């Protein structure tokens, strides 16, 4: 079974907490909104412990970060909204299974 974690971290540096939770729960895809942590720093935290390595596949958007333990080429940008609040990706789990992954960060009064 594939496991997902979405977390709006509200511009806080929570990379260690996110990493501990992701490793403890064996999360395959980590999706972060409003992350103050750079993708490089998050990858360092995610890959500090655990057997499987996370990657940060290329994306045009930057408001939503997605990290995965699947090969980097398996998460393909499909659509990014002009304000980067919606990203749609195709996640190729295996040759016979694709998942359409949509991550939406709703607009709030504060951002």
C-alpha cells in the first residue's frame, strides 16, 4: 500500500518533525504546503534515517513541495496553477499503475 502525508507547515522550519513522522509511518509521498525549509534541507532531514531515499522531482511550482521514495522520474509534472496553489502530477508506481496526484493549497485570509 502507498502512503501519503500532507502537511501545511505554515512557514515554520519543521523538517525534523516531518522527517521523523515520514520515516516512522513509512510514508512514500510527502506533500508540504507553505514550507519555509528549502527542498535541499528537507531532503537532508528525510534521508538522515531510514533505508529508502527520498527525492525531490523537478517541478515548475514552488508553493507546494512533493518528496517521494519512488524514483525521481516516476513523479511527472502535469499541471501547475498560475498562483502555484494547485499542482497535478502523475505518479507512476509501476508500469501498470499510475496515480493522478492532485495537491491543492486553498487560499486563506492570511496568505
